[in-house]
C-alpha cells in the first residue's frame, strides 16, 4: 500500500468516526427535555438501573435471597449501615453485594439519629434507697422485684410493668 493510500484511509476512518459521534449526539439531543426547560434533566431512579446509596432504618434489616418475606436470609444489616441499591421493584430493593433483596420501607436516604434513652422520672414518694437498688430495670416476675426490695411497684416507678399488676389497679407485686 502506498503512502498516499495509507493517508487517505486514515482520513476515511476519521470521517466515519466523526459521523458516528454526530449521530449519537443528535440521538441524545432528541431524548432530552422540551425547549421550555432546556437545562432540566430527569434524575434516574433505581428501577432504571442507577446506583443509589441508602441507610438501614431498623435496628436489624434482613437481606433476603428473593423479593419476599419468606426468602432465605442472606445477610443482616444494622441500623445506619450503608447499602447500594441497584434496582427497585414491587416495594423491594435489590443489592448487588451480596446479591439480595431488602424491603424498601426499611431503607432511608439519611442516617437515622439514635434517640436518647429515656430515663423514667422518679416520683417523690419513691424512697431513695429503693431507687439505688432498682434503677432503670426490668423484673422478670414479682419474686425478683421482692428480692430487690422494690415491691410493691406503682405506675411510673422504675421496674413497673402491666404484667406485674394482676388486678390492673396501678400497683404491681402487691
């Protein structure tokens, strides 16, 4: 092949590439928004195949092998764990690593702030020595409450539970 033929071939390839790129640009411009909103762009949704990062909203979120509540659990995420959603359909979000599905309602856009733990206010009638023994506690039964010196337990006092109050009068472990 002569030097002139090689140079001509290069120009033919370059021209073909330029025509291809112009065709792509015109196809993209015909898919854009109307002339009234020249700079508006549609943001892709996960169902269109884009990647979206979300945070687990519940203390424990199960990622399942299939998009159903009965699917086998592949992995568990904790609150505020960051996940990447690749697809969203029928109320389920698909993750790629590991490949699994999470119920979309259990994912949020921003981290969930941890609520401060509520401490029960102590009524003035509750003796200080009993408060020191009881604190913010849970009693398995009335025997445990009596052993801690907390019985009887009134509504609003630390350790009170409706299940410890058989007659429902607001005083447990009578």
